[in-house]
């Protein structure tokens, strides 16, 4: 992947799909904040869980949930696709549900 390439992130806000283009390795929460999307957050360090969102992340589009995420979210929520947006660094196309 070239250094200046962009990755498509789809953000579903109700029935509306907003498309973001992010740099490889960019933090998902910050990308959504910069795009003025209505995402809630407090700590940005994986502690408060207010940035919890359901996502569809294909293999290779982001690292799997960290131990911190599994602890904060619980296994059931992780199995349902929940992640902490502040802990997701985008490596490939993915979809977020607000
Ligand atoms: S903003 Fe607190 S866990 Fe993500």
C-alpha cells in the first residue's frame, strides 16, 4: 500500500451512509471526530467505553480487539462486532454503525 493512499471507511448514521477517506494507520475515533460525525467519547485511551460502536471489520482491516477492549466490552459484545473506536487503527476498508 502506498504511503499516500487512502482507505474507505463507511459510517452508517441511521439509514445514511457517510464515506470517510482515512490514511493507513489512522485512528478511527479521531477520523470520525474530524469529519464532524456525532460520535461520543471521553478518554480516548480505552478506559471509559463511551466510544463503543458496532463495526464490520474484514480480516486485515484492523488489528483484532485488544485485551483492553475485550475487558471493557465483554466477550459477548466483542462477538457481536462491538469495538472501542479509540482503539481501532484503520488498515483497510471497514463499516461503522453509529
Ligand atoms: S473514548 Fe474512552 S474508551 Fe474510547
